[in-house]
């Protein structure tokens, strides 16, 4: 060796630079995987081949699809809430679906103005707030109304279909004239004269009120179920009790009809007996007619 920078002899070590695997330039070191202590390898190398950057918790990068799905769900919820809010506003607060007209049908005895007043439906009320059952109950308080059906006709109309009571019997009114009574015993209307075709009810006892009177109601119900030809021949009716309705025909013949029911069978029996020219017939018990 020639001095510090001399050359080495053949077969001799070249000094500290020869230590390790292979030669290196002066002042530099070459590091390999083998030179790192166990467990202290760099993260890039520990991640394995093909994996670089910061991994997620599962070792995989986050997927952008999840965030998009969340946004879509949120937008759908907001859109649905908006639709519900618009529908509620249209039904409850908007004048688009408010009552603009009320139509009354089926009236003949009762003025339509009376039905409208009792119904109590104010124009401009949201149609959804109109209770058909309550309106019908108010209309049915009118004496001449037997029943009422109320329907909402979208978008802005209410229809009230009235079924009036049908009078079937005339009763002498205390102040003069005649009260016309339906099969329920309710006074439907008053008439100065007895209308043609109405039999006269002859009360066997003072009648304080005809509203719901069972005897008068039974007499009217019997007249209502008679065949038209027989009903036209009835001049007057008496009813000591609901099952003892007695008919007085225009020919002077008296017929104990009994109660309601089996009208067709009783009429057929009476038709067979009338040619005998008796003055009294009892057809109250079906199948066992009696003449006198």
C-alpha cells in the first residue's frame, strides 16, 4: 500500500470500504431489506406489492358509491315530504278544493232553502272538512224528511239527496182541515181538503200527538201495503191497536185486516170472499177467513 490513498496489494483487504456485500462509494451506504430490524420495515414496503398510499380501516380505499346512495335517499325523503305538505295544503288550506256549490235533490214538500239552512254547509269550507254523516243527521231533523244521503263531489261540490216521507192517511186536524200522515205516524203536511185517494182515519180515542203514534202508524202502514185497486176503495180506517186495523170500504163493507204483513195473501182471500156480498170479513188470521 502506498500511503493512505495507495493501492492495496493483491490478496489483501481493501480496508473498511470492503466490509458488507459489495462495494460502495465513499461516504454513502447502501441499505437493503436485510439491514432493517424485524418489525421496523417502512409502511410502503409492509403494505405489500401493489398497495401504496394510506389505506382505510379494512385496507381498502373508500368507495364513492356509498355517499351517492346516501344523497339519493335523502333527496327521496325530502321530495316525499314536499309532496305530503303540498297535498295537505291543497286539502285543508287551499281554495282549490273548497265547497263552491251545494246541490239538493229529491225534494217536493220541503223547500230547498230549508234543507240548505239546516245542513249548515258554508261556501269556501275545505271539502275534506265536510262530514257527510253529520250533515245528513241535521237534514233528517226536518219533519218531512225520512232520510238523507250526503256525498262529497270532488273537487268543489256537495250533493244532498233527500228522501221525503210519503203520506198515506188523512186525519182530521183539530183546527180544521186534514193532517196527512205517513206509515210512521208522522204528520207530513196539512191540507185544507182531504186529497183524493186518502182514506180518513177515525180515531177511537183522542190523539194528543201523531208523531210516532203506533195506532195511526199501523193504519197508515196497512194502507201503504194494500194493492192499488183495494186501497182506492177504502173510505176510512180505524185502529184500536196496531194488530186490529179495520178498513171501511166505500161500498159499506167492513174488513178486519189485522196488522201489517202478508198483504198479498190477505188481498187474495178478500177478493175470493167479496162476491158473497157479506157485510163483514175477517182476514186478520191468514188461512182462516171469517164472513158475516
